[in-house]
């Protein structure tokens, strides 16, 4: 049995995005989550007694707000961007540099906390493959795992179904959800272990924090299994 805290305070980045919204909603609903801090560049159109919002414009540094990042047991790094149309330098800055800037401050403040990072199926752990996004995601995963946090989990969802009215901020993805959801659901029927939804991702992150997990790289099937774990009461 893992000895992680029963009641916990969590930080979420990327809560305006599809995955981050899903994780945020599950955290707000979960009885083991006491307080949630959302860090973003703009204010979310959401009010909840558990939710504190921190608007921070410069994700290249977090030292200026380090005093507001104390006393958290977990951080769910859900911020992400499509590589399409971005230079290699800009994609690395958003994906790797911003993530590590926050992780370094959090490790200084709370090295025993749990970190979870949203990556994706196809991420390249060798950092040597042809795909630029996969190499950068792989480097981000590797460096987070090396930092020495109490727990660190790299989530690699594949196809994701948004629930609870959540919309994707990526037009291409939302187009698929609007007009080809039947194809997504067909993929799920044909390969049940390959498709997850936003609720499952949120619950899986919470359960991995509370109960631990023997794996560091979390596949879609792992997400499904973790989402069904019963959290301690």
C-alpha cells in the first residue's frame, strides 16, 4: 500500500486545454483532492471553492511565483501544443523549456511530490528518432524522470475522447470530434485498449498519486486500469 496523503493539494498546468480541463474537473470533484491551483496565462471561466487560479504570463521562469507553489503534493503537467506550424525552436521552448522551468522550482520546494506529464503514444525515449515532436517529448519525459521526484509518471494517451462538454482548442482535432466521432468510437470498439477519455486520464492521475504505480510510462491501457482503481477513504 502506498503511503501517499489521503487529502492532497494539486497544481495543474494547461487547464484551458482539452486534457487539462478533464483533469481539472476530476480533481474538483474528487473527495481526496482538497485544493487545486491552476497556473495559466489567462483566467479560466470557472469558479469552484477548491479552485485557486494563478495567472502567470512568463512560463520561462517560475521563481517569481515560487512562494505560491508551496504545500502541494502533486503537479499535473497537462500543457501542450501541436508541433504543426511551429519552428523546432518554438516547439522545444513550449514543450520542454516551460515544463522544466516549473519542474525545477517544484523540485526545490517539494522534492517528494508526484509529477505527472502528458506526453503521447509514439514518444521517442531514445531522443534519436526522425520525428521532432517525439524526440522533444522523449527528452522531456527522460529529464523529468531523472530529477528525483517522489513519484513521476509519464502519461502517453493515444486517441482521446473528450467528455463533460470539453472541447479541443486544436481546430483539426475538434473537427474530427465534431464530424468523425463515429470513427473514434469504432476505433475504440475494435481496439478497446487504445482509446481513453478525459475522465479516465484525470482519475488515473489522481489514483497514481494516491496509490502509486509500478510503471513510469503509462500507456492507454494503463490509464484505463488506473482510472478504475478505488481510492482510499
